[in-house]
C-alpha cells in the first residue's frame, strides 16, 4: 500500500459515517483529480471504500464511504487474557476454553458492573 493510500485511509476514517466527496479528499491530500481517482479505485478494489454516485456542487461526483472502522482496544482493557499463562492454548481448538474460565467471567462481571455505575452517573 502506498503512502498516499495510507494517508487517504487515515483521512477517510475521520469521516466514517458520511465519507468524503472525492474532490474534498483530493484537496486534503494535495493531489490531482486523476491521481486521486486512481487512489480511490485502488481502495475500492481492496474493499476499503465504496464509491457512491452523488450530485453535489452542480455536478455528478462520487462520495467515498469507508467500509472499514477504527478499532479501539478500550473494550478489552484490563482483560486477563493477554497476560494469561493459558493464552496460547485457550480457544476453540485449544485445550482450555474461555467458556469455563473463571478469570474471564470475573472480569466480565466486574467490567459490566463498573460500566453500569458509569451510566448511572
Ligand atoms: S479466557 Fe481465561 S484461560 Fe483463556 S486466555 Fe483468557 S484468562 Fe486465560
């Protein structure tokens, strides 16, 4: 993936919900429309954006809507799994199952109760 594609993705992720008009993205990237179109087509082929036809500013153009989302590790913060001694053997194919793990159960219960107390405040 080129540096410009990476930069385009970072910009598009700031507009996750509505996406950006192609021309807005080219402007922000500082590239020509021809160069920008090439980037958009590449990103579409990779399944990173969808190009939606839209009438804007008196002409037909394309809106680039990201198909990917930013991932945050916040929901699993404090989980016992990353530091667990059974981490490499735990899972569907493993010898240990998270379905019977007391540590993950305790963490889920405590996470759930602490998020409920945050909601009350
Ligand atoms: S689910 Fe339990 S046993 Fe499995 S990695 Fe997490 S803490 Fe360890």
